[in-house]
C-alpha cells in the first residue's frame, strides 16, 4: 500500500490577455488582491500571433502577460482560483458595459495555474480527454512537463506555451519554487 503524503506547496501563476493594456492592469489588481505580491511578471506578448480563436469575443489584437506570485499555495486551490477568475472576468465586463465604453464582449481573460517542480498545470472550464475533473465544473490540465532540464510540450499544449519566451519565464518560476522548497526542508 502506498503511503499518503501531503503535496508540497506550488507556485501560483496566471496568464492574462486582453485587447487593452488597461484591462491587463486591472486584471493584475484583482488577482493581487487575493494572491498578493508578484514574484515575476513577463514581458507583454502579442497573443494574437498564436491564435485567432478569441477574435470574435475579444478582438483581433490581443496582448498577454504571465504573472507568478511570491506566496506558495496548496495545489487544491486551483479550482477555487478558476471560479474566482471567472467571477472577476464577468464583473470587469459588466463594469465596462456600465461605463458605456466600447469594449469587446469579453474584455479580459484570466487563466490560473500552478508550477510544481515537475509540471505546469492550468485550470479550465472545458472538459476534454486529457483533462481531469476537479470540482464545481473545473478541470485541470498538465500543460507542460519538466524533464531532462527542459519544459516539454504535450500533444495538447497551446502553441504559446511552447515558445522559448514563455519557457524562459517558467524556468525562472521553477527556480524560485525550487529555492523556496529547499529553504523549508
């Protein structure tokens, strides 16, 4: 019989994209109110270079940022983070509509996930063959695995997560997590 062990804390990350820098800034404010101080923030990427899937609801030109937070969390908190991020997105869209500002149907997308030493996991509301149901309509997906000192994509890994720029950011995050774990052991 296997011994049950408590999972070590993980590094929370968020991927955010929007048509306007102002929306990304507002997204960061909302996320920081719960997750606290940033450990790292990526450069701004042109997300529309990777896909046009979101064009009908968000616009043709989209900018994306990756955020990692200083405080580690329990992996079990991923579902709650996705539920909260959906609420933030809806509240922000409603606020924009209330201001009568021209805006996309969905002015902000916030995607929570986490990094542990062996993988990057993202939350989703969409079921698929490679996703595991967590709770309350939320699924988890292993998006990248860390093996042989590199992030390795899987058949379903989004193209942007396979890019060298994203992976450099994830390397920095993984190293920070490793140092935090070493300090507590």
